[in-house]
């Protein structure tokens, strides 16, 4: 599990670095591979496969993995847009829990409750009483 968390963290760092360095396709590709392998290490191969290939998540998985393929082909900006859309569709059920967690962090909670930011965060979080996971 610790290896998986490290891989996800390093993958996220490479993705961030790839975006900062004007969508460097090599860094983005390495980040994607490390991120996906880290998820597989954390929850296991079978659960990872079942998560990505559920019948109600096939569209989201298609966008996510299609974005990775487009990045590897050489169109990093288009690929990252596809990946972000797929990531949002795949993990939108987790957003209410993440936002509630972030609201409980002392300094960040104050920022998230500011008037303009609060309305935006509510739209992202959706209904916090239930999850679509």
C-alpha cells in the first residue's frame, strides 16, 4: 500500500511538472503510467479493473484511457482535456466527501466558505448526503 501511495504521489508530481513545462508529453506519459499503477497497487488489480470497467463507467473510462493514448500519440493538450473529463466522470462520486474533508481543515475551511467560492464548491460537490460511487 505504501508503494502505491508513493507511485500515485510521484505520478501526480510528474503530471503537474508536465503541465507546468508546457505539456511535455514525456512527463505526462510517465505521470499517467505511475498514477494508474499506483492505484492498482493501492486497491489491487482486480478491484482496479472492476472500478474502471463497470458498465455505468465505460464512457468515463473511455475518455480517461483515450486521453492517455492521445498524450502518448503526441497531442498532450487534447489528451489532458480528455483525461480530465474522464477523471471528473469517474471520480465525481468522491467529490462530496473530499470537499467535506477539506472544509474541516482550519484555514482551508474558511476559504471554502467565502461567498463566491462557496457557491462554486457547492456546484462541484453536489448533494453531500449521498454518493454516486
